[in-house]
C-alpha cells in the first residue's frame, strides 16, 4: 500500500517544476526524487554519479511490477504514451454557443440597417397608435439604405451642381398639401301652390377636403442659370475620410390652390343636417312632390362642393394651412428623396437647404 501511494505521488508530480531537477537519476527509480530533496546539499557528488548503487552502499529497491490491467493502475495514464503527450501539447478550446453567435449576427445586421429599421419601427408604431386612437406625434425618420449614407473614405472632385439638377429634373409628380375643414351651408326652396305658401329650408354641417399642389418640375427653362432658380455651393471638399459640406438654394413656383369644384371632396360620414324648417303646408301632397326632390343627396353634395371650393380659395383659415402643407411637403420631397441621397453618394453632407417661392411663373 505504501508503494502504491509513492507511485501515485510520483505520477502527480511528474509534470511539476522538479522534473528537470531529477533528470540525473535512473528512469526506474521511484525514490530518487524524495531522497534528493531530503539529502540536497549533503552528498551532491554521489547523487550525480548515476551509478546503480546508493551513496550509503545499500541496495536500491526495485520498481514494483504490476500487470498492465491491474486495478491499482486504473485511470492512470502513461506519461510517455502518444495520447498523453498529445493531450498535454494541445489544450482544449472553449466552444462558443450558437445562441451567442446568432445574437452577435443580429446585432451586426441591426447596426448596419439601423436607419431602415428605425423607419419601419416608426411606421408600425404610428399605425398602432392610430388604430387604438392615440394622437401622438412621432419623430420623422426618412428611409435610407446603408449604401446611401456617407462612406468614411469617399472623396470626389466631381461638379455636384449638374448631377443634383439632373435628379431634380427627373421629378414627375407634384407635391401635395392637404387640409380638412368644416363649414355650414343652408338650402331653401320656395314654391307657392295657388294661395298656399310652400317653402322648405335646411341647414347642414359639411366637412371638406382640399389639396394644394406644387409643380416640382416646371421645365428646363425654369432651371437655366440665367433664371437664378438653382444654386449649389460647395462649402468644403471631402478630406482624409471627413465628408464635404454643401448648401443648396432653390426657387419653386408658388403652391397652386384648387382650380375647380371637382378638386374638392366632401366627407359624407360626418356631414349631416342640423336644422330643418318648412311651411305649414309642406307636409301636404303638393308641396312634398315639388320640394323634396330638390333636397336629394346628390343636390346637397353638389352645393356643399361648391361652398368648399369657394372657401379653399378665399377663406384664410383654409388657404393658409393648404399652402403651408404644400410647401412643407415639397421641401421634404426634394431634400430627402433627391438632393440628400445624391450629395451623400459623392461624399458630401447637406448642411443648408433653402426653398424660395416665386411670385409668378
């Protein structure tokens, strides 16, 4: 039992720092290391002789010979075996969890497409708030792909003016400014049947919807240099990975209000009659046959449409919101969809964008 403990201790200390120190001993000596530690400094010359006899003249005890499959050697690996050397030479690598790799990939994709994701999240949140009836103003985030933003090392000496103007001349749709407004109107019809007075009057509440338009492509003559309707100024060029800076000034025709009654619509759902009056003879057969057809829905809609058209051109409480909405939509469309992506592609940022409105076309 004592020998088995000594063998185990020797195996545990076989890879320790003392192995190089015990090199001069015989390979089969199980006690040399312990005797060397005990007698260090006493008889160093005798220890380094390498002879078969111990320094005191005694006899070395022989190594206990155990069968290869002895139960006392179960679980004990031979340090000289190829498997043990390979195990000592190649440490085990810690594997990364697949879940961690997927999370890292998702974070990387989110960082690359962060602006597009923010745009989609804003749209979804706005629709959800509108569905539940909550009126909350969310920040305006324009959609953009990663390749539309500025690359750090992009530099260019191209003349931006013609490139940006070419994009603007490709605009095919006008900008629309919309506004809803409500008003009241009255319809009265009088018909006398012989000596009997017959009249009917009704007051109605109506909700109108009108749009003002801005022509974003007035034609090539509008953008000639002599007209002075377009100017792009390069404030600084891209340098050493830093983007350049530009300022753009444009002049557009004034927003155009509705040109006919057909450009205005009436919302039938909230529109309703709020008061009716008639003569004492109206319920009679004669008055009813004469007056009631003149108050059909088609007749009332046409009259409300004419009233809404008049207000959308003459009432300041309606025209001002229409014009302001059209100007805002035109500026956002030109800046975000045409000028900003173009200057970004050449390595510039749009520092200043100004729109002026011409008095006449």
